[in-house]
C-alpha cells in the first residue's frame, strides 16, 4: 500500500513533534514512530533545556561555555544562532503547554538549574521530569491537529532515493515502513522526509537510553548515501545508577549542579585532581576521571553524595530520582548514590546545514540523529533539547519557502518485494548478534580507546555484519531484524570514525594518541562508497 503526505517525520521526540505542530500549517503530516508516540529519548531526559533567560546571564557566556566544552570542533556560527534563538523557542514550548518549574521565591520567574560546564544557572526544567513533561505537552498539542496522522508501532526500513533528477547525490521520495503489528511493509511518498529518530545508545552494553535508541535514522541515511559526521564522539554520562537490579537509570547532572560531590567508596574526593570545576566539570572530563578511578581502585562504581543538602529540598527538586533510588533501598537524603558511566548521547550524526538539510535533496534531519556543529567534540549539558527545538523551527522555515512550489514526485517507486523470503524461526541468531555487538563496543570502543582495540572491534563487527546481511535478505523483515541491522551499521560507523581520528579530543580518547593535534581540528566525514 502507498501513502502520500507532504511531510513524513520519522520519530516522535521533541524534534519530531515540535516540527509536526509547525508543519501542520503548511500541509499534511505523517509521523512514524516504532512504539507508542511518547516513547522517545526526549521522554527520558531529566535535566532540562539550556537557555539564557536570566538578566545576570548572557548569550556570550552561553556561547563561550558551549565552545569550550566542544573542544575546538563547534561551528561558531551555529552555536551563536542556536543560543540566540533559544528565548522565542522556549516561549513557544510554554505556549504549547510545557510547564517548567517556577521559582519558589519569585513565582513570576522560572527556577533555573546548573549543570556541568555551565558558569550560570540557565537550565529550565520540570523538576527532574523535564523530557516527560515536554512529551506530554507536545503530544497533547498534536492530538488536536486534524492534518497530522501518527502511525504508532511502525518502523522505517529504508529511505527511497531517486538518483536521476537531482543535482545532489539523490532526491528523497519517502521511505519504506514496516507495520510491526501486521508484518506489512508500506510505501510512504512525501515531498519532505525528516529524520527525527534520536540516538543509538543501544549500540553499547550499558546505556541510559531506552530500548528504542537503535540508530535507525542514522543507518537509513548512511545506506542512502548521506554524509555522516563525527561518529567517534560518543558521550558517556558520568553518573548512571549502579545497582544489579536497576536497568540503566540516569542520575541527572542537575544533582551535581545542586551540590552533589563525587567520592570514592572510602569517602575521599577525587575530581579536584582533574578539573578546576571539580564535580561540575564537563561530562567528558568527569566520565574519564571516574573511569580512571574505577580502574585504579578495582571498584565497580564511585559515589555521588548530596546528603548535605536539606531533606525536603532534595525530595521536592528530584522526586523522580528520589523515588527510583528508594526502590533499590537507597535514600539519597541520607545515603550517597552509587554511580558509574554509561553511553548516553551521540554528538555526531547525519551532517546537516543551517536549516537541517542533509546532502540528499528533500531529506532533513533534526535532533540527536543530526550533526549540526553545535556540540563539536563534546556536548554541553542540556544543549540537546535546545538544538532539537531550534532546528525543528529552522526545518519548518526552509520547507515553508518551497512547499507550494514543489509537487509530489511522479517517479515510479517499486513496491516492497518480499518474494523469496521466509518467516524466521531463529530469533536466537538476532539476540546473540545483538549482545555480541554491544559487548564488543563496550569493551573496545568505550571511554578509553586504542588502535588495537579499535582494530579488534572492526574485525568482529565486519563478521557480524556479513552474517546479518545474509540473514536479512533471506527472511521477512521484522522489527528486531531491522534494529539489529541498524545498530550494526552504527557500530561500524563509530569504529571507522574513531579509527580515522589519530588524536585525543573531547569525548574521543585514544591512549596511542593522547594529545590534541591541530591537523585533526576538522569534522570526520563518512559517506557510503
């Protein structure tokens, strides 16, 4: 079956939903999301969204904090327009119904948090449920729009590219999409296709990301021939709850912003050895410091201690974290929290211009799936939600200029052909390869890397990818098989990018090249041959 729409949006996080609200004023919108519409990386964001809203703060200081954190790879012009466009985008979120936490002492102002790398309090938040609150409000706003259709339990398989009528590397016509529940593949034809599929934390064994974060948009764009940039820069969140029964629960950086102190199990502090901001140092420095201390001590975790803050303040400021830790027998008001690093955010992605356009005509990318130049070699805390909402507006601006000038391509799109394939009855192959990929990435392409580790990872992933490709074309597609194919592709991109960067910078640390080198002050660009 073929569906036709003006805008095809893959993903239902802050980028996809905010774009849908705007694009609905221009034409028909189809949102494809592989689970329920609220299940996204956005929904799991605790900390907040960085923006200059206080008179004691300034655009210049937010820009400078971002540039310093990005370790020389941020695109300054991108940083400047994102930071300066933040206030109207924040106001837009508020108008759409997002309830940010107000100040207790000045109810007409918002309570502003502080996180690592920021020299001012500039994080708007909804206690520690910020992402969940944004998802709630945007889903509510979208539900009232007649020309927006959400296809839940659908997953993109591949982009449809016409390479004959474009002066770029191709022209995107839409995508093949699997209806997961029915097992049917449909064709979605669109004037504009926008990837808002989030990140790929599930490429790693330990991650703060939900199960859906399998790099689908990244892999689809790479297979289609789009430029992919800076995939070596994987941000490991320094403080993931360490507990044998806990499934990768994030302890927000805001805990350190409110005075949380990192300590070893013996109670001694250690961050003063690594950075002048101590426990509030940028994430790459904190994660590397914890990794170093854990390896030196043989311990499996360090402690995050905020017990010196007022009991009621902690429960009110961090209700989500307080209740979750309590489930595992940890009272954060009287006990330090055991934490360890976990894969969290991809600073690279599908390369885009100032308006979210990829190297393929009519294909845009927005949010974590994209690489805009904002984050450089290391993302400043809470800049990601800001980037997503600013860029969704810019995608809207760009598409609004031409939406009435272009017509749906009349190029023939071959229907999905499952002939020659059979039903797979060997799910153990999928689960085994999935587990092997994640363990390989965690062991060899983690916080600290080496040429030998990267080469070992490359060999193993190549073997797994060959097996998956053979399996993929012989059996009917399923969600699990699509995700395995995608996560393997993303893993290969990360390894390849890390191998090309013969230095240490930001989130990429190679013990064979411990210094930062000027000749690598550039993006790592990969395109499918």
